[in-house]
C-alpha cells in the first residue's frame, strides 16, 4: 500500500471513525497517522482504538503512527444566570474569582494566573474571539474591562489572552494522567498544547523521557518569538491555525504558517499544517474550492503532513475527506510548478559528513534517474536528512525498529519498510534492492542510491553512499 504522494495525512479518530471497519477504510483511503484527541473520550475508548490500529498494522504489514494530543490548560469563564448574558460595546464588565453565576455586568473567571499576567490595555477574547474585552483596571483577583466587541456570552466559553505569556504549565494534572496512560499504551507521538516558551517543552521531555516523540502545537503568538529554539527541541511541529487565528489577526496567519513551515524545512523537523482544512466536509460530501486551495498551498510550501480534525472524528463524510485530501495532494505534486516552488527554498546542508552524504544522494538520484533513495536507519536521523533534501525520487526508509517507522510515519516522501538488522555491505545492497523491487518502487535493472551509517546500527552515523542495480 505505497502512497502515490510525498505529503502525509493525519486523521483524527472520534465517534464517527472508531470501528475496525471505519479505521480500515480511513487507512485504505490514505491516512498515514491517526490522532487521538484526549480532550474527548475515555481511556477505554482510546485503548480500543489503539488495539484496532495495531491489528490493522499487522494485517497490512505497514507501520502506522499513533499520536496522542494532550488537552492542555483550558481557560474558561464560569456560568451565568439563565445560561447567558448580552454584552454591549462600551459597557463595563467585571471578571473575578467569585464562584457565583454571572450576568450582564460580571462573570466568574477561575484563573488567578490571568489576573497576575494582564495589564491595563490587555485584550481578553471570549468564545473564539467573538467578544473582545479590554482591561481598564485589575488586581490579583479581578479585572475591570470595557466591552470592545459585544455579543452574547454563555456558560463556560473559552478565554484567550493574546500577546501575554501566562504563568501556566502546558501540562495539567489531567494531562499527566493522560500522558502516563498513553505512554504505557505505546503511542508514538505526543502533541503538546499551549506551548508558550522553551521551558514548556523541556518539562514535557522530562516526563516523556524518550518513550515517544514530541510534536509541539504552535497556537500561541508568544511561541513564535522562540520559534527556532522550540523547533530544535522537538520531533515535530503542528501549525494549529485554529487557536493561532483567534489570537492573531486573520491576515497574519498565512505568513506565520509559511514562516513556520520554512523554518521546519530548514531544520529538517517534520511539520503538520492543521485545522479547518476541509471543514465544510463535516456535513458536505465535497470541499469548497477555497479549502482545496488551502490544502494545496501547504503542499506547495513543502509541509510534511496535513491534518483532518472534526472532518474524520465526527463528520458525516470521513472517508470522503481522506480521499479528496489524498487526491488534492497527488494533483498538486504532479503540477510542474510544484518542484520549482519546492526547490526555490531548498535549505543548505549543514557542514557535516551526514548532511553531505544526504545532499549528494539527492543529486546522484536526480542525475542517474534512480528509482529511489534507500536509507537504512535505526534512530531515524538518516531518513530525516533524506527528507530534508526533498529529492525528486522516492525515499525508501529501511529500519529494523518499528518504533522508528511509526514515529516518523508523517515524514515527507518516506515509504517505510521493516527489515532485519544488517551487518555487511553485501547484505545492505541485497536488502535495499529486494525491498525496492518487492514494494513496487524499482524494477529489474533499475538503479537506486543507498545511504547508511557504518558501523551498521550506529545511530546518526550516515557516512556511506552506494549506487546499486536491482537484480545484480
């Protein structure tokens, strides 16, 4: 089941797609990584889905990535008399710690950290930015605000505080319980919400202790200020445009998205573009033309993966959403402009032997019209370097570690095959050529480029390039 595309698809699992039949259909339609949203569902729900996917993996003999997405802190107002109240622009509105139902003049805000971080002039956004409140005075347990943008406010609506770093850990007590469960279960990636600064990722890394890769969700403007440092600390990045779009003006989001994707490509860190990609397919069997263009833009930019959320978790057409996303990616990558745009921002290799080998493999593969570049890897670093080069020939990732293939299932252009450990050059060539032929990537007599590290099995030691011919 080799995909005829380079960019990968992440599909969120939910009530609409939790049966073995539906998960099999999603995988067959093109899903490469399955996302479990721990904001919803019980441990039993997640365990059952996990076991179904691992059974599907054994059945299809294809590595499948599983990513758990932690909920993170949820900042919300309290309840209201009658369930809601109407706020009018220009009126005063108080937020405080008093745990009583609110009304048109005040509301409970059970987050002391917000009162500690705000200043006069700070804007508070409620209900995904539908209401805007501006702080005119505040203390350790209250904030007096002026309503800038009015409307109806109702029970437990979310609150965003743009341009303010809140003294909050991204990992709540709930997240710690969820994380312990997910790591014991064996998830491959952990998506970390509410990242504001490098210390947040350091805290998560300490808890995860190498048992899974870390994907940071860039949804806070403060994180963009530390972009390069955060990218260096993680195993993947998600451009979470939903929350990012609430805290930033809409006109800023496209350029921020391109900046993040470009920075990730420069470092060789996998990057996912997420949120509202095919949102109309929650209830429609086909996307809007604007949504198709949105997916294509992420592909043109060279993103490793694009993600579906509610479309596959609870939408009416989950399989169709995967299928059309697969077709959009394929059609985009067939466009003659795709390679021109991709190569226009090609990153320079780092001055290391490993990067030099990977850059040479890309050039040699193009020059000899190789069937593929085959990369032997244990830790995944050889495959990461190969994908960073964005070659114009397929990448065949060969590893004896299923965990490596699953963790990097969202990596651009890499088709993963599980192999045995190799110990000699002869075995290296035989394994690579046989895998390329068996997977339908190369035919008898075609050449392929092989990269590996010697001594074999040494993590991160890419130092060998070899040209081989299938059938020799």
